C-alpha cells in the first residue's frame, strides 16, 4: 500500500497516523471527509452515525444507489475499505449528552459533521468542557456563494465553512466537498504541527 501514498506530502501520512481521529456524522461532510482521510493514508478511523442512506443524500454524500436503506456507517465502511486497507471502526449510534463521554473518549481529534444545529452545539459544548481533544467543526456550506474559510477559535477549536448559510439555501456537492476538504487539510496540518512540536521538545 505504500506505493498508493508515494506522492503524498513528505511526512503527512506518518503524522496523520499518530492521531486517533473520530468523525461524528456520516452525511455530506462526514462521508467525504472520511474518504479524503483514507485517501491520505490513515490507518485507523472511527465513524459515528445513527442514520440510513436515502436517495436525497446522493447529491452530496459519498454513497451510491446500492447503498439506499443501509445504515450510513455500514455503507461508508464498505466505501472506505474499497479504497485502502484502513481499519474502520463504525459506531451506529446517536451521540447525546448521556453517551458522549463513553463514545468519544481517547480521541486526539474529533470532527463534527452534523446537520442539526442543536446537535452541533451539544457536541461542541461537551467536547470543549470535558475532553482534551481538538474539535474541528463544520458550519455553513449551503447555497452557491459566500466565502468558505477556516477559523481558529482557540488551540482546541476550529470551524470550517461560511458560518452563515443554513439548510434552507439548499446543499450541493461542491460546497459540501470544499468544507470537507478544508477539514481534511486542517487535520493533516495539525498532525504535522504536532510532530514538529514533539521533535522540538525532545
């Protein structure tokens, strides 16, 4: 498999695999983000979702007609394992205030990829108040215009998207993929920064 990643940025894949990463939500952001991380060479990834694939998902989510009706974590695991030999842990569950501590323990990076604003807020509040994990959140990628950006809120919290648009503007593959790509690129940069910092501290 090493030949598959021979054109990667030097050190990026090795750095990526020093992080334990979870993706919360396997919809438009989560499914495309997972594909990008697997194509970047990640060896182990955890995906968490409770929903099933619907026909209306296929305009932006990384699923296929054959996946309709399947749990998203099952379908996405099949997609990811068809790309590389990464170990994919799939958890079919809805993250709540009651189960978040058990599900999200021991992750270096948690990527929030929910659609629902209340669930986004719940996850952000829980992670920032209770865990040492870095949280990368998605916010606003609907419509066809508006600046997409990565905003560093703190050392442990980043937000990707336009932070203003909502679902009423419609969601399509290009902007969803841009946001997912920003999140994936940020994961890789954070991984490399962590390795460089570790070397300096020796």
